[in-house]
């Protein structure tokens, strides 16, 4: 249950909204008037207005304006509501006429109104519904930094062999280890339901590079990252679900990589395409090494597609691993690319299939 004194906040197109009660209908979303000091990462009202101005609104005639935009068909039912109640309420509240594509039609949503502000208000309401629905879907993609260079993979295989040879513990077995070709640092996960959304996400990743990443890394290119040390997700080292490697900068100030990944997630978050994990402002940077969800994985079958649904995860005892290999050094890589990766997929090199790849180095 949400704390009524600290309601959940979400960002849509640069504007902040609060959710009064997740059990109520969409009309419970209200625009949150925040002072500049309350807005994360220095976002202010001028920037909010700038985001609003990105909406393309055309004048139809002397008394009507119109805008059209893509929404995946998977979300249309939520926008329409039971017997059309939700879309009718939005139209009534904003004094607009909203046209929703019929089943089977490959068309955009269109909003007509007597002025631009009412059209913008209706679009924001629809965006809120889409974001709320999106966050309930299973992730289809994730933003990743590949860590599968030959030197890292070799050290990982050595680590794996040593663990299996020297460590024993309840639930510890070979199938828990990620495949070396898929080693990566996870930045954030998201759900993309069609090609249009994949194109939008690719554009967002490119924007994040141009607006934030290039500036942050300008004096430290190529940024070198060391994969060294172990940690785990659970509270008890004898009952671990995920054991991961930690990362650190080699030729740059500590915390620089954290700023990079936080900037990416915030950019996607404000565009309504990504949620913040457990409400954290900072990404928990991790390179998964062992994961209990891989247990029993069949060799030659992708770990993501081989997970049995509704099966309770069985933790493993990683206390000996942490004791013997706590400072294990897997090696160093250069941060050259950041990927928008597809889950449940495999590219020709054994890594996840990429929807978009951006370069982090100066062109």
C-alpha cells in the first residue's frame, strides 16, 4: 500500500505526476506542481514547457487543432476502458475529441480540440495510461554494456572452474553460471511492444549519448572499466539468488560510470519508457556471474528462454565463493559501446541481439 504522505511519482514527457492510489482508475493521476528544488537532476519548469512544445499540433481550421501519435495496439484497450469509459472521460475532462484506431487498423491516435493546451492535456493523460500499462509488462529489452571481451571471458572461465573445484555449498552447480559470451553490465530494463517503440527507444539512447554521455566522458576517453570483486543481491550469503561482479573506473574519478548509467536511466524514465528499480535514484551496477534462475538450464539452450515459469527459485550457498574469491580480478575493458539489447535472443557472436548500438568514443 502506498504511503499517502509520500505518493508514487512518475515522469511523463518531462512532467512529474503523482499516483494517489494504484487501485483507482486513471483519472486519479494528477499533475504534481513541484518547486524547482524538488525536481530531480535540476529539471525546471522551463524544460517542462520545452518538452510540451515538442508535440506537433496542426491547425485544422479556424476553430480546431489536431495532433496524431503512435501508441502500440497492446495499450489501446487500457486507453479505451470498459465500454469506452476511460477515453470518454479524458475527452470530457480536456474538452477534446479523441479518435482511437479500431481493431486491425494500423493508424495513430488523433486528438482534436479547440486549443493547443487542451490537446496537450489529453495527450499527457493518454501517456500516463501507456506508462502505467507498460510498467506491468514483462521486460523485452535492456540497456547493457558488454563485458564479453576475450580477456574477461578467459578470466571468467578460470573463475568458474576454480569455484566448481574448490567450493561446495547447498544448491551450487555449474548451470548457475552465466555464459561467458553474455557477460554484461545491466543499466536498465524496459518493455518495447512494437517496431515503432523500438525506434523511439533507439532514438532515446542516441539522445542520451549526445546530451549526457559525451560530456561526462570527454576527458576520459576511452573510459577503462575493471571488473573486480564480488557481491550478492540477498541478505544472507548462504541463500543467494544473484552473485555479481563489481566494476570500477581505471583512468577516471570514482563514480563517473555511475553518473553515466544514471543519466541514461533518467532520460528513459522521463520519457516514460523505463522505471527506476525499487525507486532508487542510482542504478545498482552489477555484472551477473551466477543466477539461481538459470538452475537446471539445458546446455545449448538460451538461459533466458530456458527458465521454467512459476517455478520457485532455489537459492545457493555462495559463502565459500565470497570468502575465497572476494577480490577476484576479471580484467579491464574499454567502454566503447552501449547496447539496447533484446532479451531471449542471441546474436552471431553469442551476445544478446542488439536493437541499437551507440558509440561512446569521439567521432
